[in-house]
C-alpha cells in the first residue's frame, strides 16, 4: 500500500511504519511524527507496513523499532534522527525547526513529548492488543506487562480518574496556545508533530476521550488533524 | 548600585529587580532571566533595587511586579515580553532565540520553566522571608500563605522527601543534556536562562540542595554560573 503524503518529491523514500490488523492504519506515535514531517517537507514516501514481531524485516537496517526511513540505499533510524536527516537533506523545503535555535529547543520538546506518550499509555494500553494480529498481541502483552509489572487491564482500570492528571500534565502546551496557534508559531512545525504524534497514536487505537472539547489542546489537535489536506484525520482507526 | 553586565551598550537601560535586605542580591527568577538575557546581548543596564511592597515605584510603569525594563522613556513589563523586546530592539546582537522557530518554541519552554519555579516553591519558600525587610516579609507570608492555604513552614516541612519528585520533573531537561551542552544547543540562549533563573533564585535565597552533584543538570547549572565571567556565581546570596 502506497501513501502519497503530498506533492512529488524524492521518489526513493520508503518508511517502515507500525500497523496492526489493518495495514492502512499506522499507529506508532513516533512514525506519526515522521509522517507529519514528510508532509511538512512536501515529500512522498512509500509506506512499508511493519508489525511488532517483524524484527527480521528491519534488522538489516540496524534497528529493532520503527520508524525506519530508507532514502535510496541509506537507512535512517529513530524519529529524532530522521527529522534531523530530513531537515539537513532537504534544506530548500519548508523547515521543520525554523532555525538552529528551534532545532536545539525541539530536542527538549521531543523528550517532553515522550513524556506525553508515557502519560497516555495507562489510558489506552489495553486497547492496543485488540488491534493486533495474534502473535503481535501476545508479544505486546508480554513485553509491556513485564515492563509495568501489571496486567494491561489493571493498568488501564483507573483511566477515568487518571485522565485528569494527564490533562494537567499538558499545561505547558495549553498555556502556550493562549498566544499562538501552534508550538511552531503561527504555523505548525516539528515541535507540534512531536506531540501530535502521541494524540494520533491514541486516536487510531482507542476510543477513549483524552481531551474535553473545551480544551484549547483539543482545538490545536483539530487543526493538526486538518493539516496536509486532512491526512491524519483521514487515516483509518481500529474502532468505531 | 549599578551592575555592569557586559560590554558597553545602550546606556539608557534600567532594570527594576527584586531584592531583600541586600540591595546587591537580586533574587527573582524572572529578573534573573532578564539579567542573563541582557548579558547575552552584551547590554549594560542600571539595576534599580525593588522590594515586594514598593508597589508605588513601578505603578507609573503599569506593573505590580518585576522585572520592569526601562529603555529611555519606554517601560517594558513581564520577563517574556522583555526578552522579545530585547531580541527585536537589538537584532544585531547575539540572538536570544536562534531564529523564529526558537522564539516560538521558547514560549512553551517558558511555561515549562514557570512550572519548575512552582516545583521549587515548596522546597525553599520558608527561607525567603528570612531575607526580607520586616514589611516585605509580612507581605510575602500573608500573600503566599493565602495562596497555598498553609503556613510556609508547613509547606516546606517535607522538602527532604519532596525534592525527589522535583528532580524527576526535570527529566526533559536532564535527557536533553545527554546530547547537547545547553537547551540552546552548543551555547546557551534564552531557553537556558528561563530555567536557570529558577535555580539562581533558589541559590540566592536558600541553602537547600536542589540537585545532587552527579546530576547532569548540576553540571549544566555550573556552566551557567560560569557564563558571562561568572556573573551569576558572583552574585551575593543571603546565606552561608
């Protein structure tokens, strides 16, 4: 399955993306950062669906995880490294960082965004294996239950109350949106895609309502769902 | 008392800065953001010591809080606004943001840094009035105890255990420092001063050890204490 993200571009780009039972519904938060970054750069990439247990498929590229970007003969691993690669390799296309200061600060926002993913985990984690092939569901359950020391369903049992703490953790984003439309300023950039990737991950795999409709973060997410001709909004989900 | 931050500069600059019993020991985290920003720009500013109850002194400039920057006839209020004013007014001097992407992202880091100040508050709050003149100490205690609904000493009573949670909250900063010396990249910029201002505030008013010496954040703070010929390190504290 080939996804055309945007205009014509470097036709050699291929992106390994995490999927479940629906190869047209990628859901990794890290892959979504890169999907959005590619669209921002106006680059076309062929998507290569990848499942949790397909370790052998990406081992030759030196990785156990996705995203993995192939640019011709070259493999680039890890979302942050890929974003920097795209910025450096395609400097004449719209900037992902808005300058070197932005690139440096985005490194911290990337870590902050990883924390957002961590905060979402207990809210959606047991929904994820429902969307996976049996062998991937077993792998996911085994590795994540080992990491957290509890059953996925136990972790998620308190999500209706835990969501309040998660929402509170978004305050730095929420407060920023009081005076600008995006973390990147008047228009989005990689700082936005970092955090949006987490929301798109949750959106694709779980029906749980992470945000109230009155939240400025909700409106920000809507704007990013609409970006690039509604690319993220059009992406299929595994539920309802 | 006149502080010479750096080389010669716009000789008309004056900065109202919060002090306690020692007019040469400014301690506001927000004023320290601007002290560092002025030094970064190589600007000289005359400091005007200001105490909590000196509301009348800055009322004509349209503010109840410091920092207030005077640039000739013009008054600029609020640290974020002042930083942007300096960047726009002195564009030929070293950039505080490293481009427009950095400026936009720094807005979020500014909110994150305000959260760091909030996290430090329970760790140092009862030390602050010890450094204030009687009328300012009374004002500080009254307003802060009203805000938190508890005695300052009660808020601070658990600081030896609470500090662990505070240190954990610095993870996005700590992780960023794994691959770059400063939030601004190889050299510091306003993103660093935002967070450093909080540490300098704590350092000037309290002997409490916020960081372990093994923490990469400790080493980062050391580098900023050394910046601008050790400006922040040389600043007097109210203890030890």
